[in-house]
C-alpha cells in the first residue's frame, strides 16, 4: 500500500472503537489478502499475547499461589492507578489539539473530560452512555456551525445479560469491551470494573488490579485483560470466549469498513463525534485511578504507587518497566514475611 492509504488506515482505526493497534494489523493484512488475510493477520497478532496472558492467569488466579506470586501481583497492581493517569496524560495533547483554538470549544473539552471522570467514579456501568452523549453533543454543536458530509452515528443500546454470572454475562462484558472502548484500550478499565467486581463478583478488587497489570505487561493490546476476567469467571473456556468476543468487533469493523476508510476519515460527523467523545474517554481513564486506588489493601502498596507516579509522570519512563519493578518490590516484600 502507498503512504496515503496507510495514513488513512491509521487515522480510521484510531477513530473506531476498540484496540487501534489490532485493527491496524487486521487492516494491513486485509489490504494484502482481503478477508482471508485479515483473519490470518489478526489471529497472528492476537494469539501470542493471549496464550501468555491465559497462562499467567492460571498462575495468579490458582487456588493457592505462592506468597511471592501474590506479592508480585499486589506490587504490580499497586502501580495500576499510576498507569491509568499516565494513559490519560498521553492521550490528552492530541485530543486538545483536535478541539481547536476556539475558546468555547476548549471549554466544552474540559466539560466532557469532567463528565467522563465523574461517570467513572459514580455510574461506572453506564459510562458508555456518557461517552456517547458527549460525542453526539459535539456533533450537534458542530453541525449547527458548519455543513459537510454526514454519516449517521447510532448510539449503542445497553442491555443486561440474560444469564447473570454465566457465559452470557461473560459474553456481554467482553462485547462491551471490544465494541465500546473508544480512545484506546485503557478505557476498558472503568467499563469492566463495576461488572467484574460488583455485579458478578468474579474477582476481588485486588484481583482486578492484577488483571489490569497482566494486560499491561504481556504483548498485545490492553484489551487482552478481558481474557483474565473470562478465566476468573469460567476458567480457560471463559478466557478464550471472552477474547473471541472482545476482538470480533475489530475484525467486523475492518472487513466491513476497510474499503471506506478514506471516507470515514474525511467525514465531518465522525470527526465531530470523536472530538466530543475523546475528552470524555480521557476523563474516564484518569477518573478510573480513584476506584483503582481505593482497591489497594496494604499500607506498603502506597509507597509503591507513589514511586510509580514518579516513574511514569515525572521521569516519563516506560509502563512495562514500571510494572515489572513494582512487581519485583512486591515479591521481595512477600519473601520478608509482610502480609500480601
């Protein structure tokens, strides 16, 4: 493909909900060998990280893991709120530039971000409705200011899974993760936390932190975290099912929309929608640090979190290295006999 087509692919996959890196890999493979290439390329992109994260899930979620394993998980989990803030910080500059120089537009950006943050800490399972509302509000405002090509934006209808706690619930949570995670993979954290910990009780708050940490340190998109959730809910079969459903929308978006990616990128309605939804997503990601921080269970985790904040936000070092260091500290703490 030429440079322009690749650029259109990058732009369009960043506009679509779901993991942009996965969708870009699927798009490139689709461009070379159409549907068969897209499926093969996507599977090869996803499979290595999925196999690794399911193997680690078996270790961390086993009935009686060793103390050093628990310490490693607790240490890495303590750093996760800092990772959330770092993810929001990384996304904010491009979103801020997209809104433009107009003062009222920037004021709306702040309002959208605050709404996203507030929704994360108060109405977690309905966060997606707030994100959709912010996007549609920006569409309406910009449509009143200018004219351009249009493309309908249809809000998702949120329903509850029919089988509470069963495979139907696993499928529903995974679908929300794959189809509604706007603006980068980390927004799945506030989307999942309420369902996983409060509604279905598949994991404790501490185990959910561990799942997020595993999604960060393993290869592939953060969306792979959903495989840990599926494993906690229904074992290996649940983990595989959750991954299949979470990644299915990415394949569908590319297979159905690939020929129109240049049109999607140029469409003013789509651009306006994500201009409004983007800051709400960023606020939601930043806001998720609050419930994640409240999940910490031991006093020794607080200095680990502070160290992670310095590592990521002040020194601007890597996320994976920060989580590995935090996990190593947790292992050492556990080996000294401190409760983990």
